[in-house]
C-alpha cells in the first residue's frame, strides 16, 4: 500500500491521477492521507520528515527500488518515480523520453509557478494590485498560447502518446476561468483539455479529497498559506 500525503490542489491531483492511471486504486493499492494546508498540517514534524520543504504531495512506498521503503516529495519527482516503477507514461526511447521530460519541466518550472501567482493575485491577495494581476494574467495567456501551438499538430502534449506531461499539466489548467482565460481563444488546447478530462482515471484522481476542501476565507488559513508561518525556520 502506497501512502500519499496530499490535499486537493493541482500538485496533489497530479499524483492522484498518476496512481489511478497506473492501475493503482484508491484504498486498495494506495491510501490518501489528508494534509490540510489551510490548517497548517504541512508544518507537522511527521510530515516534515518526508517533505522537508513543507509542501504537498509526498509519498511513502514500502516497496522501493531496492525492496526497502522510500519517501519522496515534489510532485514531478513522484511522477517520474511511478513511471519508472510501473513502466507507464514515459517513453522508453531516448528521444521520446526527453520530449516528454521537457514538457514536464515546462509545467514544473513555468506553468505551475506562474499560474500559482495568477491564482494568488487574482483570488487570494488581501488587496488587488493591478500590476500583479495584469502581469500574471498576461503570462498565463502566453503559456496557454504555447500549449495551444504545441497541440495544433499533436493529440497530446509531447506528441502522439499520453504521458506524464499531460498528467502534470491538466490539473493546473482546470481552473482556467479563475485564471482569466477563455478557452475559445485556444481551440487546440481546448480539444486536448476535453480529451484528457474524459479519462476515467483523471476523473477519479481529481475527486480525491475534494470533499474536505473548504473556501479559503478565514484569516488563520491565509496565515498558514501566505503569512509569516511559511518563513519560520524548522529543524
């Protein structure tokens, strides 16, 4: 049984989807342990033992590569681990593998952080800063444009085959309305978005822990996520 320490965020859903796509089933092959990031669970000592960056998701697999338990944090690393463990969603040939990995890095280093800032300044910042809203909304539009261009001649992000690149990118684009996007402006992306969204494992993965999520309105939750608590030194 793989233990998954997570919350219903885009990065959490990436791992939930990957597990389901790989043939693992919730509560049969893996269990989801909720880490309520609004309540500060991510700063608990037990969670920090496996995720020293105090971010979800993290996993513990009792059957690691050498037969011993392995702890992993960072969603991209977990996707790569599960792809290696199962032999799924990462091509075997060198060229095709790196074509997938470049788009995984695109999500990890660009799409995720920029859309995260977009969400923050459009939805969560205590004051609306026009410069910040415009900057990150325009960057989001640029990134959606990059995806739209890539998908013009490809059914999936890295080519003809569904991969961890698609699994990484899809959850971050589910909230396109809140990001100020209009999918009619990105027809090739919209086709891909609808295609991926209909996959049964994607639907299952995106439902994991969602019943526990609450609107982020109270001051305590905002402090846990955006305040000085984030910057305290921890052992």
